């Protein structure tokens, strides 16, 4: 008998629990029935609309809170580029460089902006108060090449400003990105900048710059989903501009006639290498497995053309979608003898056109250089190859 006592107690408690739960279920069903009798269809609709409004309000509040948080954080990472000689504002952002065991802070902006400034300074908004720093050193590429300028911040700036993280991953076509910056001195956030083309020379994104004004947004960071910088915004190109590029859009199958452009962040390390080591790495120029040379930060490709039977045939213009590491892309090279790659070098002392003649059969490259006076031609007619 004593052996079965614990079992009997457990059984009794189980039955009491089932009875109690049954009573609770019955009460709940009765309450639900009573509530359903009092609730009309219109009341249900009103309740649903109220819930939707609450969710919508919460979403707007959350979005506003996120934007405010992003803006507060950005105020220590973004700055307005200014100059006593040029009142038009521009945008820049801060990165960190590690060199010889020390940390250095650099402001990054677009090179074509610095061309318009004398003695540029960086103006931050710290806790609602403006704080300016002069650039100790300026290192820059060229507006038609690596359109990036680096401004060395003084050591005391480290107490106030915060660098953005640089992405080490190669961005992919189709990836959604966003950017933040100051347009005419007003903070702007541009979402859904889809990457239409990615190569070491330019990142081409969908045109999402329809807010006005846009002036001053150049130099803004282009960021990935992890809030890492992948590029520097250097402008937007509308359909009525570079007509030569438009003729090649169908080869790229680009869905939008208007695009925005950014310079990949690897150009930053190239410019820093030039500053620290006195030499440029550049972007390797390649056609298939043939190494042609290096595209330096102040150079850009003007045209890539197919050579067949000693004549120039199919060609693509050197727009932002031409990949220096795959120069044969968008061209039909079957049966071709080689390529003619034309590069513009706008050096301050001597403007030059550099022509690389690539021979597919021998894998040899012939380089020809000629000096220009005035503006370079941006198109070439079919001609004989010597």
C-alpha cells in the first residue's frame, strides 16, 4: 500500500490540474464568445486601422530615431570642406592609417573639390558646436583618374573625431549601398544605391540623387550594409552628359540612363603608398593574361579598340564601366590580332597620350607616347596601325 501512495497522490494532483485547466478553458471560451457578440464588423475594421496606424507611427519613429542616431554618429566622422577663397561647401570623412606603429587620421574627399580650394580646412559639428581643423598635408589624385584627396588631420583631432571603417571586401554588382554627406551644408542620407558596375577604376551606382540641392555631396562616403566605406562619391552623370558613354551602355546592359559614380577605396591606399614610399602602385592594366602596364592615379583610359587586319574596328569609350584588369570586356576579340589601349596622362608639366598596342599572338606590348597641347581628343577614327 505504501508503495502505491506516491503514485496515487500524483494521479490525484494530475486530475485536479486537468479539471482546473478545463475550467479555465471554458471561462476563456465564454469570454471570447461574449466579446465576439459585442464586436461588430465596423469595430473590427476600426481596431485594425488603429493597429496599422500605430505600427506606421512606430516605423516612422524608428526610422527617424535611426536617422538621428546616424546623423549624431556621422557628425564626428563627416566634415564640411571649406576655404576662405571658396564659400561653396563640400563633404569629406575621416579614416585611420596605421604606419610604423602609429595612428594617423586623414580626411578623405574628392580631388576635384580640392582643386577649387586654397588652404582647405575641415569643419566638424561636435555636440552641436562647429570645430575646424586645418589640413597639415594634402595628397591627391586627379579628377579624371583617382578622384580622391587626402587631408592629414593634426594629432589633437583624435580627441574629437571618429574614423569610419574601411571595407576589405570587394563590392559586388547588385549589392545595395547607401551614402551620407552634406548637400549645400545640409545633412543628407541617400539609400538604395544599387551597384550596377564594379571595377578597380569606378563603382557605378543607380541614380538616387534626386533630392535638391545636390551641390556639395561629392566626397561623401559610399557604405555597404556593414556601414563600411567601399567608395568615395565623385559625382552623378546624367543622360545629356557624356554621349560617348551612352553609346556603350547597351553593351553593359545598364538598366538606368542616369548613374552616380564613386571611386573605390583601394585608391586611398595607393595614394598613401605614394605619400609614404614615394611611388604609386596603380591599377594593373590587363587584357586576358597579358600584363600591359599600370594605370596611375592621375591617368584614365580614353578608349579600348580591337585591332584586326591592321585596322581599328570595334571600340568602347573609356567610361567608368571599363575595367582596367579586363580590357577585352564588352569587345569581340575572336579572330582579332590585338588591342589598342589609349590612356590620357594629364600631368601638370606635360599632357600626354599613351598608346599600348597589345599583340595577342606574341603576347607582347608596344608602348607609344606623344605629347599634347591643349585639350586631348576624346574619340578616334578608324586608322591604319603602323
